[in-house]
């Protein structure tokens, strides 16, 4: 399969080139030249995400260097459970799709692990390691570092702003060592992003170091995310004969996009609803038809603080015009006050402790009409509440138990270097 740029000004590329390039040379995002339609009978023996992924993603990797390794890559990416858990409801069947059982306790582990498994293999014949540069304000850097740690032929360099990530997040970024270099930048997140951009543009550096990125617009992170929606909907449909509807906490629209892609391919997915925080360009677009991204607003659901969701370009490419998009998806904003109330209330009412992101989905569900609630729904839980303990614990009135995988990371020694916010400091650290 070939992939084209959403801007249409760059040549089509194969699967591996799309992964390695991240963004197309014209500045557009890579999308499949067409979506394969699946036959559900092909999945008769597939139950786990790893099994579903090996079949579902095969058309995308066909003809590429990674085609034969795809089943093993899927096993490496989906090495932890992704349960669809039934929870109490007064209406139709309600579930939580828990995406937080990976090493860094957020859904970003899936995409990061898939990409790392691909990059290790793509680089195996090269002498020099591939250096992955990531600027992070929290979850992404930890997931990418965890995914690439110990992988041959690769090195990860994480840049994060000093004093602007939580204590537990900093620990997740700095507990690795070996092929992970953690750089604490004496600046803010914009400085970190600018340094990464400048590094990619620096000719001298690119001659001595092979650079690549792992940010959330990379196709190698989106495609595996479609797999857990496919697997969950397939298993649900087998058991009940019903389509599963999803409410998805949404920021940059990578996770939500992946669900739309899975439904486009023919998996038994019903409605798709995005829950955002006060950063509301997506709900505003669906309401008014005007796309007006803005600066990001800081909220309690900080991993969704995106004022200009870059993956919207892909969704508009698939569903041109607001009418088509309104038929396909809906989106509702949730305020910080509503997030707080939802976390406190559901601790008692549903016996569930939500992270602030997942709470947006629960809030949006509670606002549905009775006829909508009568259908089968899954709230998508994007992170474990223990990652956001300073917000969640005062609201629920007790300590949140830390999952074992996360607890292990918090006990490891710290490896980090402090650097100034300029390219020269980054180049020195890379050498
Ligand atoms: C990244 C993230 C989101 C937002 O996902 P997008 O793909 O950017 O829409 C939601 N919740 C958590 C916990 C995240 O880390």
C-alpha cells in the first residue's frame, strides 16, 4: 500500500518511508491511499489485539520490508491487557475500555511500542543508531522512552521543560539510562519543541546523526491505535450481536481518529463521540462549520490541552465538509469544574476512579438522551488515575493505588542532564 500527503504536493511513499519521515515533505500528514474493507469472517480465530492487528494491518504493510515481521511487531506492541470492563448503569450496557495497563499507564504506550518495534527492524542494517528526538510536556516522552529502551540500533533523546512536569512524570522520563538520554531544558515546552525543529533543520547535525521523530502525527502511532477499537468492537459484536459505541477523550485527535479509521474499514463500531476539555476547536467546528484553532488553554486534563489539533487535517481529508463530519462524529467540551465533579461523583456512584481525561468521557456520556443511553457504550480510559494523583486524590479523599508497572519505574535511579534552551547545547549533548 502507498500513502499520500493530505496536502497532495509530495510523492506517495510506502509504509516504511511514511513511518521514518513522520511528516510529509510538503508539511502534510500521511494517509492511506485507500482504506481496505475487512471481512469479519477473516477474523474468526482472532481474539487478542495482537491477533486482530496482524490481520487488520497486513494490507498497509503489504509489499514493505516489514510485511513478514508484522505479527511479531503486533505481539511486541500489544504485550499488555486492554480489557473492556462492564460497569454499573441504569440504562443500556456501559463499559470502560481500559487503555492504561502498559508500562507508563497511558494509551500512548501502544503507538510508541509499535513504532519502536518497527524502527528497530528498519534500522537493523545500518551502522549508526537511529536517534529519535522527542519534545514532551508529559505522557508522550515517557511512553516513547519506555518503548525504545533497550532496543538495538536506536537511541531516544527526550527534552522536557524544567519545573513544568509533575514529579511522577519527571521520574518516568528519567528512569531509563542506556540508550535513552533525558535532557531537562532550562526553558518551557515551546523551547523544547523549537530545539527539536532546529535540530531537524541543521544540515551539519543531520550529516553526522540519523534523526527521526516519534510524535503523535506519525502513522506508526495511529494505525496500531485503530487495532484496539477493532478488537473490542469485534469481541463485543460476537458476544451480543450489537455494535459498540465509543466516547473518546480527545486532544490532538490521534486516538479518536484511529477509531474512525477502524469503523471506515468495516469493524462493528456505532457512534463515535469525542470529549474535549475547554480547548474546543473540534466541538466548535461541528457546531458552526468554522475551523478556528487557537492557542492552547491549560486545564486539569492537561494531556488534551491542544489548541490546534493537528490530526484534524486527516479527519477533514476523510470527511470533507462539515455536513459529512457531523454525520460521522460528534464532540462536546467539558469544563474543569465538570471534570472535578465527575471524578468525585463516580468514585461513589460507579465505584470508578477516573483520571481527569477519562472523566471528560464519563461526563459527556451522562449528558446523553435516554434513547442514546439505551445502546451499548464504551468510555475510553486513556490514563490510570495514579498518574494524576495531585488532582485526583483530594477529590476522591484517599490515595490512589499505583499500578505495579508504574511503581517499578518510580523506584529506579534517575539519569538526566540539565541543558540550556539552545541548539548548540542540544548538539553537544547528542555528541
Ligand atoms: C495524549 C492523551 C490524550 C489525548 O489523545 P489524542 O490522541 O491527542 O487526542 C488523552 N488522554 C491522555 C491521558 C493522553 O495522554
